[in-house]
């Protein structure tokens, strides 16, 4: 068996390279088809930014309240 692999290592190398390229190509293709649309990503980013701003305001108010207690 090992002798057979030694004689045909080039074919194994070519086969492994083709398999890796097909796998990468297929994952890129499916990722571009099934990825989240740009409009949905923009909505999510805007919602996340608004939530961060609201949390920042709450933290700022809590800091002001704690400074008043001093």
C-alpha cells in the first residue's frame, strides 16, 4: 500500500489541491448566496448603535447620581 502511494504521490497531491479549491470555491459561492443582505446588516448595525447610545446615557445618569451622593 505504501509503495503504491509513493509511486502515485503526484496524483494524490493534485487530487488534494483540487478538493481544497473546490471546497473553498463552494463555500465562497454559498456564502455569497446565503449571506445576510446589506439592508438587514445596516438595520442591525443602526439598532445596535442606538442601543449602545441608550446604555451610555443610562451609565452617564448613574454616574451623575453617584457623584451627587458624595
